C-alpha cells in the first residue's frame, strides 16, 4: 500500500513536467485563420501569444507594422496594450501590500492626504481596492476629458481637479468604468515606494520578468524602432492615425508590448507570481487570489444570437481584470483600446492557458475572433465554432443599426429652424468647474469652439436646430462630434451650455455630457 502511495505521489510531482513535455502545438490552421481575420476586418498587423502549462506555445507577429509598407510584425513589435496596463498597476499595488507598505482596504487619504472627490463621504471612505474596481460613484469615463485627448494638465493637476467632477451614483452601488482612479493609483504607488509608476513597473516588474521589449509610456508609440503604426477607420476609410503620446495616464493604459513579452506576463500571472524558469517570485499566490476575485458584480446581459457562446452566468470586475465564465470554465480577461490600438488578454486558470491578441487597428471583432478560436481549441470545443463569420455578421448588424440611429436623429431635426440670437451673442468664454474653459469665437465662417485645456479639440459650430449646434472637430481623427446646446435666460442672455456626444459611435472617454458650462463674467 505504501509503495502504491509513493508511486502515486511521484506521478503527481512529475505530472506538471510531463504535461509541459507534451505541450500541444498551436491550433491547426491558425496562421491561415489569422490572415483571413486581418483581411476581413482590414487590420494591418497583429501579435498573438499563447501560453499553456508554463510553456510558450506561440509568440508571433502577423501582417505588417504599417499599411502599405512591407515591414512585418514580429514577436517583439510593440503595440499599445491600453487598458490591459491596468493589471500591471493592480499587480504593483499587490506587491506593495505584500511588503506592508499598503493595505487593500486602507483609505486612499492615508497615503494621499490631499486627495478629494466631490462627495466628502466618498473621499473619507474610498479605499485602495476602490481605486481599481469602478464602483466609486463616478459615471462612465468621468473625468477622461482631463487627459484625453492630450491636455495641458499634468498628472497631479488632473488628480486635484477630480474633486469637482460630480458623482453619478451612490458609492459602491453601480459599476461604471473609469480611467482616472487608476491614475490616482499610480500616485499612491509613487507616494509609498518613492518611485514613479513608470519606474516602479519598469524596475520591479518588467526587468525581473525579462520584458526587455516593453515600454511603460504612451509616448513610446512615437519613439520609432520596432513599433506598430496606429490605424483606424476614419470617415469610411482605414488609414494611419496619430497615436496617443501623452503620458498622463500611463497607469491606466500606457504600456506598450509585443507577443514575446506578453508571454512572460501571462506566465507569471498563471503561475501565481512565480517567474518562469526561476525560483524567484514576483508576488504570492495570495495576491493572485486578490487580483482575480470579483469585487464589483456586473449584469451578464444577452449576447447577439450569432454570438450565443458568449452567454455568461456570472460576470464582474476584480482588480485590473474582468472575471466571467465561458463554456463552463472561469476566465480572467480584459480589453484595451487607444487610437489605433486595441487588444484582448484572456486566461483560463484551470487550463493554465493564456492568450493575448494585440492589433494596430481598432477592430475588437478581429481580436475576439482570434482569441476565442484559440481558447475553444484548447477547451476541445466540437464542432468548431466559426467566430470569424459570427463577428463579421455581428459587425454588419451593428453598423446597420448605427446608420439607422443616425438617420433617425437627422429626420427628427427641424432643419428650417434658426438660432434665437445673432451668432455674435453666443461667443464668449464658458467655464466648467472640473474641466476648465471653453472659448466660442465668432469668425468669418461662423462660430468656432475651442476646448482650451485640450488643444486638439477645435471645431466649427454648425447650426443644427434652434439653439443647438453641432461641433464638427477639424481634426477628423477625433471621431467625436458633439451637440452643443445653449440655454437662455428670460432676457435672452445665455445661462449655461451643455454638450452631448453625437451618438454611440463616440468613445465614452469624450465625456462631454458631464460638462456644465456657464459664462465667465468679465470684471
């Protein structure tokens, strides 16, 4: 009996290495499939990473770094991973918790005494954990205009101005994705470690993992070298667009990496902090449990019929990761989006499977068609589900619905109406407490709007109906036109100005709807 026990014990000890030695190859036909996805969704290039049972199965580039140019994407080509950077920020905090320098449930004001949100109660109760879990009461994307598009504010000024951003819901009652509190988390890291977020992540995470081809700044997108060029569809044509280069929100989305380095990141996450090939740990298994434990539950929703396999029974946000079930297994995941870059990271802990897909064109359909195809293969899903066809159909349906909404908005417009006031009466400086000044000028060709803290947001105010105008930004890469409505006092003077994004096609980080602009009285 004892002999049988010893034999069984030896087998269990050897099992991980046996599984690694028998590491399966990538899914059959993957190269051709990825090529078809790139063609279907007009994506110039992509980096794909697969790790399983502690080994790198695939770390490869496909396509080209720039549309119309022959230079291929390789395993070290950098892409902006955008909000997949949030997991690095959460991991950094976890490392500081292990060192006793932080507590997940300690108050933010214990480390940043000057920090304030608009509600004193929330300020007094907000914890380090709350910074990462999108439940502060801020609305979707609230405060993003302080940094996006690139603003004149530095990181500390953005944090200071958060005290004026109104809360949309009660504290810890509602999920609403934000970026600005990850910026605050970066300030906490600096306050307790003495290192900037960039230096901490570089020296304490990237260097120990050997992620030598990863950068910690948005600005690396314009630094040259082996970097994927950013592309997006602008007014119906996929073309090169300017990358995000402001480093204000690096803690929320500034990391740039490639297929080979993302493999190292996935391996350490899936092995509970143990660095591949070394005895050293980056963090403990306890931190892994914290990072992957749902804090903010979310409604699962119902996917489009063509995407039926995506139906989930549970879904929520943990610390820098989303967690859900997929085909009966737990999945830890996140997406990222920046101008010209979108990405997907997926991990199936029970399978020790990790997948990363990084693209240089804004097609979520592309990264998901690739990522789910890979995950299905390792889960043994039969028959093979046609994710490419499903996402192509879903995208076509979404585009049709969006066009119908735009037609409906245009049809409801009273095109014969005119502004109540002469155009010169709308000109002036208007101020929002958290954002700052917006200047409206009456030029030779009509009204011009300038968002002063955001130099890139300059547009023409085109009369829409009555006292509502449409801000048509001169930089068409913004893809964020907005309605601007003037509310009048009984005497015909302007009481306030409100803005709304033109429609659901506008990225939520253009949080125009949160602005409440009032005239600046000149003395």
